[in-house]
C-alpha cells in the first residue's frame, strides 16, 4: 500500500517512521451522515462501555516524542470467539496488566444490534502486535509495533459452534453482515477511509495467533455494502478493492 517514509534518525538509533499516505477522500458532513444512517435503518447503539484499563487515548507522538498520525485510517474486522455477554464482561473488568487489556470500538451481536464499547475518538486495544503491510507505530520504547493508534475495531459475535479454536464455523447472520456493511460505510464517510484500508485481524496480526474473523464471507458483506453505498450515494468510498 502507499506509504510515506520519514527520517530514520539513524544517528540516534531510532526506528523509521512510516505513515500511510493521505487517502484523498473528504469526510462527509454530519447531516449527510445522519441521513445515511436513517436510510440504512441502522440499529441504535447500545452502550456497553469498557473499563478504562482496556482503552486509552490516541497518541499524538511516538515513544521518542516524534509526531504521529492519530486519527482513524484503518477499519479492522474481528470476531469474539466467546459469547456477546462474555465479551462485554471481559471488557468491563479491570485489567491492570498490559497482556490482558483488550477492546473493540463496536460489537455486532447475532441479531445485528450494535454495542458501543469504546468511543471512536479513543484507542481501542484490538490488535496488539500488528502491522498493515509495512505500517506500524511504536508508542512506548519497550512495546512492539501496533496499528491501534489509527484503527477502528469492530467485532462480530461468533456463533455457538465457533466458540473454540477450530479453523471455521457456521458463520455469521445476515443481520450481522448488513449492520457491519452499514457501519463500515459510516466510518469510511466519517473519516475518509477507502475500502483498501478495510482489513481483518488475521491480516494485520503479527503474533501469529489470531485468525479472525473465521468463516467470514466477503461476498455476503459486499452484497449489503453495495446496497448501502447506493442508498447513501457514497460511491467515492467504494473503490471495489479489498484490503489486506
């Protein structure tokens, strides 16, 4: 993907700064976003806020004080592997240790309902050791690279037969695909994110331990996504290309 590579500060033994280039897409105004949401009949968000230990601020600088982009530029798709209530309970528990901290911005339940876990303006902990192609950011000297600082994370609640570590399961409901398609489009329009920057946890994970969302079918998503684009007239965000 197009990248902007900054100074490597080799004389200071600092890592390279790599950024995604500007997408060139202009975010849509709030009135048009609201009208789009109504046309899509999006389910109202239900609040299920995460404990403060499980999310944070989007950092404006890296571990060495150099400026970083910190507004959403990527959308990452996940699945829960456990049930919806279990997922919410985990996110709402206090996790003082870094290795236990986790969250998504939104959770989409089996009936298509939306649960708001973390505000969009905050940093959800959805992909710890991660990179989008060559892009990653380090916000702590001792940390590994992560995309969380510029990512929006949305997760589908897994079916009962998917609450394990098998390679696949029976899949997601049509209601989930429809809500996900509408949510992705609204986020794209809100922040100017192209379809090439809609990706999966499996694609960005660098710990080699995450494979979600398993059994995800892009053709089922695409059907609802194209209908949403047509309803809202937001064709500029549909470049008909998949992300990584």
